[in-house]
C-alpha cells in the first residue's frame, strides 16, 4: 500500500466518512482556507492512481468513493510508523509516550487491563 501525503490524507479522511462524494462536497468539508475545486480534483486523480478511491461518472460529473478501508490504511500506517521510529516495538512506543507524559496514569492502567484481557 502506498503512503499518503498530508493533503491526500486530509481528503481521504473526508471520503472515509461518506459513501460517495463529489468534489464540491469534499471542498465544502475542508477547513479554511479551502483549496480550489481543481486542486481537490487533482488530488483525487492521484488518489485514484494510488488505488485509494474509485471514480464513477454521474451525469456530467464524477463521484468518488474509498476503495481502501480506513482501518486497512491505519494498520499499514501504524506498522510503518512502529518500524520506522520504534524498531517495530509497541513497547518502545508506549515507553516513549509515558516518558513524554502523553499517557495519563488512567490510560496506562486501561492499557494494562486490555493487555491482560488479551492474553
């Protein structure tokens, strides 16, 4: 699976939330300052070439739908993230998060419970 740029990922987050989207609808969902219609269209063409969206002709325009599920992309992204930054170790990731105070004691306790339940 290919990686997404930040702009591509921003568009995919919108597409993942809906079944079918038109470019106008995607632009409407984007934060200010909104990109141009043609810019979003260009990114959708790139996403189609990467295999992330499918384009379907509807009248004189196109609708776009996700062909890659958000969960599948998230799994691929997280595996790459762990591999690239934490030597593939979730333990090193959680150690880092604890050292950086990104996890509260309650969150650590909840994770420990989930790990025990998973065994």
